[in-house]
C-alpha cells in the first residue's frame, strides 16, 4: 500500500494539495498538527495529512477481496466513509474564501460544514462567522463558544410574529400552492385560538375549485362547534364577513393554485379586494430553494405579510427557511411539523426557528 504525505500551513491548504494530486476520491488516513524549528530557533505550526489514492484503494480492495470474504455491509460502510471524505474535501475547498484564522480553526470548519449541509447558503454562513467575532478572539477558543457566537448572528436575522396576539378582531387569509396544507393549517390555528386562547372563531372557504375542500373545513368546524360559510365571489364574501362580525378570529381558506398560474392569483386578489385581511403565505419547507423563491415572488401580488412553513418534518434541509427569511425580510408566524390536528403547529420563537437546524 503506497501512502503519500502532504504538508501545509492550514488544514484547508493541505487538503487542496491532496485533492490536486490524488483527486476527490483520495482516502485520508490521518491528519496531524505538527511543529518544526525555524532558522531563528522558533517554532512554526503546520499540518501533515497521510493519504492513499483511489487507484490504491481499488487495488487493495481487490487484493483483500481475493484473500477474504468481505460482507456487503462492510463495503457499504466503506463507501459511506469515502463519500464523507469527499464531502469534507469539498467543504475544505469552499472555505478557501474565508480568512486564514477560519481555515486554521477546526471547530469553525466543522460548524461551517454542518450549517451548509442543512441548507443555509454558504455566503450567509461565511457572513455569520466573520461577523461573530470568533476570529478576533484567542486562537484556542472553545468549540461551544464558536457555536454560541455564530448562532447569535443567525438569531439577529430571524423575525417572528404572532398575528393573533391582539385584542382586535383578526381576519386572516391563507394562501399558497396546491397541496401545501392550507386547510389543515387553518384547522390547527382555529383549534388553538378556540380551545386554548378561548376566542370566538369562524371559518370562511373561498375554495371553489376543490369540491372536498369545503366539506373538509365543515368537518373541522363541526368538531369544534364553530360556524363555516362558503364564499365564491365578492358579494358572498362580504355577506360571510358580515355574518361573522362578532367573531374574534375569522379564518379564510383559499384555493390552492400553481404559483405560475397568474390568472388564478389575479382572481384571488380581486376576490379578497382591499378589505382589512392579513394574508399568510404557506410554503412547503421541503421544496427546492429556487422554487421557494419563485413561490414567494409570484404570490407577492397578494401583499402577504408573514410566512408559514409547512411540512418541516419531511425535510432535513431546513436551512433554506433561514435563507428565505434573510433575503425576503419577512417574519414567520407559524411552523407546522406534521399532520395531527391541532398538535403539529407552533407559533415559533426565534430559538424555535434556530432549532430547525439541529
């Protein structure tokens, strides 16, 4: 087995030497921090990495397999380890744009990788770390201090709100793409306001595209013992709102539509009109970030004021939520975490949003 050794001033520099000569599939056997004497009898810190090339790995696997029976589980584990090493090399390469102080701090590199893997944009992660001040502190700063300082920077950029924490009447419409979970979310909020906060609540359904939508909402209304009215045009909506003028909270369930169906979005805008209705945009936390941005942009015509992120239990890439909050400067009012009514919903604090990452 041929093992090569590489030396560099930082881990990142040394990893790049490995990648340049052996490629991204190199197997890292060991990483050591060492010191050497300088001409003036001083000590200089450097890193040494021992690595084996992909070709050597394959030859050894073949030779070992000829001599012994390797189980499929062992091969699967080895492949997983190799993928982890490749991922580490990619992250090391990505960190090259950061300061030398960053690249020589293993705990910072580890946190950088964790935040990027959970979906936070690399630019934001770099900014959080540089703004945290961790590189202006002593070089032996504890990993927990690095994490605490960086997470404080993330918290600064998260905005949350509770739109129902008021003594005034609240009329709220819930908008979003098909299948995002509007009707279920409306039911969860209604149950919380009615059963927990002891407020009077009413439902209005303006979904005239899905036959089952009104029936589903009526079922929830029947369970809670609250009124539910349909309204499929402006006149009917005005009538329904007037009938419920004594309610503390009026929740309007809208029809789901593609965020590319501009005609349907226009119809919804005309139906809601200029009434004092707060709009909440529901976004599936599991969709691709590019699509999430398009959803937010294409529904802007409806002048929504908060985000509700649904289905957070169905993804581990929840860092994209942070990206969305930062870029759009929009507060988050609710997070849903499953299908159960009414349990799987929270009005999050900033810390609740941060916990989505870990």
